[in-house]
């Protein structure tokens, strides 16, 4: 049984667990990586749809990760009421291209959502992501406002910082979870990349997690396994993150990073800021917990 099926089975047991006065429990174990291709692909280019397609092709194509008939969650960063050029959110053309590749791979449905920091409707619109997804014109694609009633409390067996937390059920139940963050500076964790992007599918008081952000993110990412991570570094935010607001803080890199290994993806992204993976505590914690490798010399990069 793979981890995704284990999570679904755990959720199916939630009603019985609640009746017994306990929570569904997930044992946090190292994450098995997808087999059958390179570990990390990095490409540069100004044509974003082509850039996404070429980067995924280098990894073996989207059908390495998405199978016909599957429900896929694509999780961009849409957290801020900022326009595209301010680099606070994932580029809408990156999101659109990823969703289109999922459809081509035969996904039954592709669901996109984020628990935003600013007003959700303004974030979805002003990020450009709503219009980009509407232009696909497919009833298999849905950009969703998250339902406060759709969170599931989960006990984390083996959690280091967290004993339990609430997770968004559609993210837990999806056949595939594709993590599509933008690479940004962060005032607390130094960088916000793929591991931190998963905070957009949890409930509760997220601010409290920053007291032990490294181990908290390792706990959360041990529950929400990113089958594929695609880091948008077409432009990056190098200061005043995560919200930004000044064009002078944005650097144009025209780069995309993709990997089935979230730690490898975050590790490479860190180097774009002139940092070593070992300087980012969240990456170190994730690697220590078996979520992936931060030693880029051991990664099969193409």
C-alpha cells in the first residue's frame, strides 16, 4: 500500500475514530521517491508554457507522475493580493501550463486552491491565476475557495513539533499532489519554497508554527507528500518576503526547477539566492527526516 492510499484509508476510519473519541493517526515515515527517471530538472527560458513543457519532459513527462483517471491537486502560492510582476505568487502562466499537462496526462479533475493570507478573492484575481485557469475552458479544472468545514484533524505519530494538526481533506484525498511554489525570501525562515508552500493546505493558527518552523514543516510535509515539485523561479523575490511589494526586490531568472524530491528541489532553489542548502533550517530538517536529499552532488540532475 502506498502512502496516498494509507492516508485515504486513515480518513475513511475518521468517523469510527471520532466515535471512539480519538483522531485518525498517521505514522510519519520517510517518503519513497518516484522511480523511473532523473531526480531533478532545471531549465531556463522566456516562453513560460514551453519552459514548463521542456522541464517536465526532461523528467520523463507529466505522465510519469499523473495517470489517467486520477484526481490531481495543483498547489501554487496564491497567498497575496499582489500583481504578477511583484513576485509574491506563482506565475499564472506556470500554473496554467502545469494544469494543461495534467489534463494531457489524463487527469479526471485538477483542483487548485490555497489558504490565502490576504482576501482570497482578491488574491485569486490580482495574481492573474483565476484568468489564466479560466482561459483553459475545461470542466475538469476548478479553482476553489477553501471550505472551512473541510478540514480533518490528524494525529501525527512520530511528529517532532506537532502531535496533531488539521489538514484540508481534498489535499489529503487527492491521488496526486503537485506543489508549485514561487521562490522567495522570507523574513522568518530565510526562504519560502516548496516545503513552506504546503502550509497553504493546513488549518489552525499557522503563525504558531513559526516558533519551530523547521520541524513543523517537516511534520506537515510528512503527511502531505508532494508527488512532484515545480519551483517557479521565472522571477524571484530576494527581499521583504514573503509579501514583497517593491519591483526593486524582484530578480528575473527565467528558471524552472522540477523534481519528485521536494528537498532536492528546495535545495537547488536555495542556490539561486547564493545560499547552501545546509544554511536553510527547513531543508536540513526535511532531509534529516527522510523527505529527500539536500546533497546536490548525489542528485541526478538534467
